[in-house]
C-alpha cells in the first residue's frame, strides 16, 4: 500500500526500536505484546505536564484505538509533520507511546497503562473523557483511514492482469507437486481466504476436498468459477466477502489457507482470529507468506501493507489469535527476487 507523506525523512531521537512479538495493528484499546513498560519508573508530575496538552491527549486516544503510521496520524489530525513529530517525541520520551519502524514507515502505538497504579488509572480516565468529548468525530476519521488501508490493496486485485494467475508462469510446474500433495490429505472441508483466481481451491477440489473460496473481488471469483469449469469441477462455492469478516458459520472447516493474504490485511490479527473462528476444533491453519524484508517497492507495486513477517512476529500473532502447535518452514528465496523469501506456517485451532 502506498501512503502519502512517507516518513523517510523523519528522524526520531533514541534510534530505532524493534518489537519482537507482534507485527499487527493494535487491537482496540490494547497495545500489542512488547509494548508494556514499567509504570513504576514514571514521575507523576512529569506525566501531568504531558497530559495537560489537548493535542497530546488526542494522539494518545487515537493510538489507544489502533497502531497508526505517522502519515495516518497526520491525515486524521490535519497537523504539519514538524508539529506531530515534536508531540510524538515528547510522548515517547515519557514512555507513553512506542515507535516501530517498518521500511520507510514509522508506526506508533499506545503503551498499555497499568490500571493497578495511580498513573495508569489517571491515563485511563483521561482517555475515557476524551472518548466522551471528541471520540465520535475522531473515530469517524480513524475508521476512514483504516478502511483506506484495505481498499488500496483491494484495488490492485480487481483488474491487474499480474494478479490473475496467468502471467509469468507458462508451465506452472509447481502445480503438479501441489496436486499430488492435496491427494495425500484426508478428505476435508477446505477454505481459501483471499483466494484470488482460485487456483489453490481448484487444486483442492480436484483432489476430492470440499472447497470454499472467499475473496472481496467479484472479478477474481468469476475467474475462479471459470477455472473450475475448465477443469471439469463444476460449480465451486465462491463467497464475496471481507476475509476478516466472512459471515460464514463458525467451526465449518477442517483446513483454512492464507496464501500471500496476510501481508495485504490492514489488521492481520483480525484475519487470524476469523480463521480461528471458522476452523473446527483441531482444525489446521496453513499460511504461506513472505519473511520480513525491506523491499519498499512492494507497497507501491504489489499493494502490500506489511513488509512480510518475522518468525517472532508471526508466532506472536498466532498465539494471540488462539492457535497452538505452531510449525514453520523457510521455503527459500524467489529466484527473480533474491531478497524476498517465503515462509510457511501451520497451526492448530
């Protein structure tokens, strides 16, 4: 996803802070794992000075709702970069927000307040007051920003031929291997979230599995149906829906596949939680995605929101979504893009 006002020129005091656990947007009202600090070290008078500024309160309230990139905060607040950088620097120096860098983008999240201490309760009360006074107007703009994350990636999948599964793979020799692997699996109810043109779902159906394909793009689902008819599979179930909120019955599938879908999700944790909801007890999630990388061009040219996921990030996301029995395999680099490596995951519901 290509953002406006990328933060390549923004310099933050204190250097880059890396988060070891979770690479997703924050859950409403909760920062990801790795954002907890020691509230006992905070000086109350210093905290009160920081919280005396309405602009900083507004920033904290927004970050309590979701982790946000700097350019997203700028858009919501309608502030100049210099003013926003100053305020974020003060909040960060006080330990109220945490910086995470990914490529040229800088993301901020609220550090989770400790409700068991005076300082934590004070911040919670101030944020609750901000919710009552200005929450409605800021929430509307925040929702627009978060929806824009999703729409930018979705737009690229509607008509671009490079996403239609027909260009650059004249032989598809990997398809022979995939067909054989699907035959080895016991017959199951198979769900492909973010199915695109449906090649993997069709492979599953050809091997005798009951396959359901979910994609937001009707154009892609039409191509999946055409593929199924060409391969003699008849009508395959295709559902046009947001893959984070499919509307499908819970516990309806034995295996869920996310093939290069997670890095397009504005909220990867929401997608994993929906996958967990849809799996029957003991069901298995399969993920094929990119290992963490710094190829910024993937955002502009491929519609990627996240620059892959490290093993630590993916593990944190899967555990937070409620999965267990996690396994991963580094599948190796793409010969045409040596700096991009794929990684496969499996997990149990």
